[in-house]
C-alpha cells in the first residue's frame, strides 16, 4: 500500500513538472524588422499562430575587408534603428508577447557571419571594439525595456573559435548592464565547439541541420534522421545542466529543404509547400516535447509594407502556407 502511494505521488509530481514545462515552452517567432513604422494590429497578428515570444533582430553590417560593425547608420530600416527596435519591443509587450533581443550582423558580399574573419590583428581589434559597442548598446536597451532574454551574437563561427576570451568578457559586460537570462545563437555545426556555454543560461542553436538529400523526404525518414542530432543535443544539455533553445529554426518552401539551404539557388529548385510543412512537422514531433528543449523561434515573420514587397513563395516564411497551420497546431497545444 505504501509503495503504491509513493509511486502515485511520484507520478503526480512528474506530471505536474511536465505540464509546467510545457506551459513555459517558448513558442517564438523571429521578426523581420520593418522598414517603416508598424501598428499595434500588426504585432497582434503574430499571435495568430499562438506565439508567446518574438525575437527582435536589429541588424548591423560589416565587410570582410572593413571589419568595423556599423549600426545606427544612414539608410537603415526603421525597425533596425535603436528607436525603431524600442518601438517594436513596446508593441510586442502591449500584445503580451515576451521578447528576445537578438542582435545579428550581416556581412556585405557574403551575408553569413560564420565565415567572417578579420585579416590581421588590427582588424580583429577594430571588429571587437565595434561589436562590443553594438552589443552593449542593445543590452542597455533590453534592460531599460524589461526584455525577457538577450542573445549576445549569431552564428559567428570563426570568431567564437578563435576569440573565446573576447566572448567571455563580452558576456560578463552584458551581465553588468542587463539583468536577465543570456544566450548565444550558435550555428548547427558550431554549437558543440562553443567553450563558453557555462557563462550562459541557454544553449542556443540555429537548428538548420541537414537531414536528408531527398527532394521530398517522408515524415518517417526525417523523424528517424533527427534522432542522432537530438542525442547529441541532449548529451550536451545534461553535461552542462542547461536547456537547449532553438534560437532559429525553419525551412524554405522548396524541394530539398532539409538538404541545407546554402546548397541551392532560387532558380534551381521547385517550390514545395508540402516539403516545408513536412519538415516542420518532423521537427515538432521529434524535438519539441523533450524535457531539455526550452522551445524556439521559427524563421521568420514579415510585416506588411508597400516599399519592400517581393515574391515569398519559396522563402522561409510560413505565412499563408501549409507550414503555418503546422506551427499553429503545435504552438496552440498549450491553449487546449
């Protein structure tokens, strides 16, 4: 009798913990910062997929041969200015959405920051000082507006490997300014090599794992191929006693969408809403309910504007596509 009662109590505790964990899951959206001011109704629309978090991304820019990080520059989009970012955060809070501040650097001529590397020591010093100014500016803003999570950088694969002490010092400086949890958004092929996870609150991963070379892999294939990646993520989570957060995840609405988006140009693959939706479903089925999984932010959400419209039939956004219904189903489970 006593053993049975003890077992029932243990199961009740586990069930309670699991329910609380699910209720606290981050159902997030990475926002494209708008070129023009937006209205309250536009932020409210984000909640149509049952999101409870948004990531604001005030891009800065640099060049391989001119490593200074530039922000607050002429010609920037409204939402990428300090003032525009602040306005978007306020709109998110008015809509009862929590916010992750996620500064992100675009490298002119190559885009992705993962291959960025200054050519000499003078270049490294210039990049370090200007990146510090950029990050600390937004750390001050995040703290002043009660932002719920701060991300110190995104996919800077070579700099995290070659200048880990710089990143450790930057984290420590951010924590003197910003009183909240901090993460870093590591690329899927970078996260296992980050040496400063111990300084952070979440293991942040941009989860663009290449899982199949097939044009339209089945749900069963993708679920099976997720297992090796999840095993490694779980092992790191257990080792560091920290949850994993998918700081970015998502798929283009094309064939071969699980094969690595960097391998394909727009004119070489066919549009496929089904492939995108299946990829999302596999991620949710495989990863989302893991106890070590804090949730994540899909890539990405566009606000309506008349100056920068273009065909998004094959890009990442799930808006108006079959994948949006998949996200809505999984994000909405906590409301059931």
